[in-house]
């Protein structure tokens, strides 16, 4: 297989608040795309509703070769490719899978929390981000909101206290 035909995961910048629409359009055109979303309970003055919120605002991931990357750049909702060292960023399959696993699994655990403090640096002992570090931004019930460095951007994630040390 030629180098330009080899598929890899990469990231694209989208126009603001266009991530889900662009992902749907690209999937309909046969591209393999991933737009990480999470369920969030939103409150309006008259009701509460669970909505799907984009995890990485203005980012979209796609598994492409160079020809497909060029085609995706033609979409009206795509601003540009994400570059690293003047090359389109190549994201390992394991990182994409870790994000998927995290979004699937992180909400179910609970544990008594009392030994952690805001600003502390913690090691993640379990789950898809095992072995990583994060800084505590706040403590929320039985979960800790950590700021993680992943893909060159800050990712704030709720991690069950049982997976931290």
C-alpha cells in the first residue's frame, strides 16, 4: 500500500458549534469519523433535559488517507486540519479508543472521597487514562474533576476517585 493510501486518525478544526452536523454529513458520505459527545443535564427556566454535548469543541476526528483528508477539507463546516510539526497530526488508534472507553465507562463508579484537595497532582490508576496524571480542578460529589493533557489540548474529565492515587 502506498504511503498516501495508508489510513490514520487525524483531527480537524470545525466552525464553532458545527461538530455534530459535520460528523453526520461526513458519515453519510462514507467517511469514518468520531465526534466525542457526553450526556449532560441542562436546566432551562421551565425544564431540565439531557443533551449530548461535544467533548472537544471545534474538533472532529477522522480515519483517513491523504486523498480522503483532502476531500474532508472541502466540507463547508471544516476550517482546517490540525497540524503538528507542519504535518497533519496522526493520532494513535489507542488514544481514540481510550477516549471512547472513557466516555463509556467513567460515569458508573462511586467511592467516599475525602483525601484529595484542589490543585493536587494525581496519578490515574485505572480506566482508559491509566498511568496518566491530572491536576484536581474541583471535587464533585464522589468524583474528581481533573485537568489532563491529551492531544496537545487541555481535557477536563470527571474521574471516579477509586481510579486515583
